[in-house]
C-alpha cells in the first residue's frame, strides 16, 4: 500500500478492566463469594480483597479516564454483587453501584462496555456443580435479564463471557479451587456446551430487550505459525487453530460444532451431552460483533506424542502449551518476549484480525491487548514505561495495516486502564496506564499515578491515532 488508512473518525479508543481484578471490597455491600474468592492464588493475600480499590475510588478513576481522553471503558459486572448466591434474591446495592459507575462514565461522555461475566462465577453455583450443572444456564440468563432491564437504555455494547476458551482450555490459569482438583476434559467440554447455550439465550434476550444495543462474545484469539514447511506441521498448526480458536467462534457465530473439534472430542470420549433445543438456542444467538483479546502468537509443530509436548518451553504463558498427539508448541526465533515470557508479536495481531474478519465478516472490537511488566515508581514520582508505549504503538500500527487490508475494527481497549491484580501472577505484574501505589502484600496508600504511557496514549486519542 502507498498509504495506511487512518482510524475511523468515531473509533472507540478505550481501556479495559475486570471486576475481581480491580474492585476490591470483596465482602462489602452484600457481595457474595465467587470462585475467585475461594481459590488458591499463591501470591495473593490482599490481592483480590483490596485489588485496586476501584469499588471505592471509581469516581476518581473515571476523572482520570476522562483526562486520558477515553471514549470507552470496558469493565465487568460481578455477578455476586447482583445475586450473592448466583440466583434467587437480588442485591439492590450491587445494582446501585454499577448504576453509579455507568452514570459517572456517561457524565464524562465515556461509553460503558459491559462484560457480563469475567471468570468470577458465584461460589454458591460452583458448589452445585458450576457450569457443569445445566441450572447455571437459567441463572445466567436471569442475571443478564436483570442487567438488561436496569441498564439496557444506557449501555450500547455488551460482552457475554470473557475468554471462554481460556476457561475451558486452561482452567488452572484462572486459579485452582482450594484443595481441589482441576476438572476433567469431559466435564470441561460439558461446561463449555452449557456456556454456549447460555450465551446464545443471552444474546437473543439482549436483542429482544435492548434493540439498540449490540452484543458479542469475547474470546482470546491468537494466530499461529507452523514451525516449518513440513506438511505434518501444517496439520498440527491447523489442529491448534481450530481446537483453540475457531471451534469456539464457529459455535458463537454460526451455532455449529466444528467438524474437527467434534471428531477430536468424540475420539477421546469427551463430547458433551446435547439436549433437544440446545443447538437451536446456540444458533439463535447471532452476535453483532466479535470481541477479541489478543496478546501473542504461537508456533506449532507436529506432536512427538510424549510429555515433552507440554513442557512450558515458550515461557510462562500457559496458552502456548502443546497437547500430545495433537500439536506441539515451539519457540519462535523471530519474535521478542515480555519479562514474563509472553511472545510479543504485533504483526500477529494484523494476521489475527484478517483471519477473524474473513471467516465471520463481523466488525471487531479489540477488548484486550497489553504488556505485563514490573513497572517501577521512581522517587521523582514518575513511571517510565517506554516498553508499554513501544508495545501499544507497534500494535496500533498493525491495526492500521489491518484497516487498510479492509478489516472492520471499531474499537481498541488495551489491558488495562489502571493497574490490576494479574489473573495468576499477583500485583507486581502491571498492565495499566495508571500506576496504583500498592505492593504485592502491602496495600500502601493506593494512590493513582500517571505513567509515561498515560501521557502518550492521551496524545494518540486526541489525534485519533495520528500522533504516537
Ligand atoms: C486475559 C484475561 O486472559 O489476560 C485478563 O482476560 C488477564 O483477566 C489478562 O488479566 C492478562 O493475564 P495475566 O495472567 O497476566 O493477568
């Protein structure tokens, strides 16, 4: 191309968080316990109970988001604040809290982008079998109905389930139940099926109750490269891409079990029980857009069929692990890594966007993308996170390439608006534009400090992506 297309003029420049990672106040105002509150997190003590104290400081935070220039803020609602037991009695204080948060955003002209469910299932439901129990489908639909009813007029964009593929492929990444074991693959794929039915029903309900709103799934989408031109590597890479990505989106968008996934499940005896009406419910879900969380790419070769396939050669990132007999993850010599071992691959974002758009032809919102780093607060009050600027800058450039390729991308929500507790690596691994003054165990004064990336992203937004 001679010239890159500019960002569309109404592009949604945003940033993301999720309830349990940012709110704290985990036992306040009637909130019930979620699976996150009940899991073993090795680093965590005050981690999720205080988090970034956004529950109490959201007004101050939104003022900073306004100063940053955000056009949208993606956050999740904690199911346990609305239904402490997952179902049954409604906790009005929970609804009031999110109403205040949404109103505050709207006051500043910031679009609220609401995730219904981001990893934090009510523990009361978990005790009854969690997503493995079909009753959770109705509980989720009822929870969504309450939210659509209360906030439907104010919220234009809803996200159903955050990273359903991570929940199913890597349940351990989100935490291990205290003293508990991880679920079997059979039960995970049954959970997956129930989530899909629930998601289909909720999308249909959203269209009925909030005709002006849009709703979509938010999966972790990661492109892959085959390690060599060996034909068997190409098959393994295709296995990887389908089992970990396409199969989830095929169900969410077309309501169909992907043939390769189904054969893989059947072959292992892992296929879910499907009751009459389930596929119809999944198929009625029609998303209006696709949201993707993008962090990095994988490089895949033929499986050697032994345990070495699953050794974490690609650093800490569990997503990169292989599966014996199916695919093997390799190092990619052409890309860098973060301090936490995650592959940095901006070009992979362009590729992912092209593939997702070509396959589903729906507009795309990028709901997560970012770099986790042990940021340092200097004595002069500065946080010099030039690596974050470099990371986001390089990814924005690739979004522009994708736009130029003809892909419809309408929003970018880097992870994270402010520092949050990482899902499985504590507080020292930071992602935000705003530094939160607390340590891993010492919550200090939780003061908000603008990082260098804050001032940089502010300019990007102000110039609609021209400066930066
Ligand atoms: C995504 C999740 O998978 O990755 C977030 O949706 C999470 O909740 C983010 O925080 C980064 O992962 P981590 O483990 O570094 O916090």
